């Protein structure tokens, strides 16, 4: 346990008065490489571009073989679902909907509505 000047003082976490004032935000800023406030929009843009370059160095890029495989899988899935949905559409438009129209017409005749 850490030593304090007043051992009788209650242990309380510091409260942030507004969003971004807490201790977590200061740690996150240090981790992102912010050394202090940049003056003006040019300094902020430069810091942003620096951060982007640093982040892109940490990205694990996929290999060419991995990209080709996932592209083929995606194209196969798109082709399968296109054919499947076309078949469902044809079945509905050529068989089921005309059949329902015929059935409704027959029921209407039986009830004397047509």
C-alpha cells in the first residue's frame, strides 16, 4: 500500500470535472505520442499526419494470397445468393402469386362477391 502524508484520509479516486480531464485521458494522450498542445491548425494537422504514419506502421497487412482467397470466396457467395434469390423471385412471380390470385378469385365466387 502506498504511503501518504495523512494516513487517516479516505481513499478516493480523483473526479474529472468534464470529459477528458480524468487521469485516463492523460495516459491515453501520452500513449498516442502527444507531447503538448500544438498551436494553430497547421501544428494539429502535422501532429495528425505524424500519428497516422505511426499507426500505419503497426498495421498487419494481409498477404496477396490471403486477399485473393477472400476475394474468390466473396465472389462465389455473391454468385450463389444471386442465383438463389433469382430462383425465389421466379417461383413467387410465376407460380405462387398467380396461384394465390386464382384461390382468392375462387373464394370470392363461392361467397358471391365476384
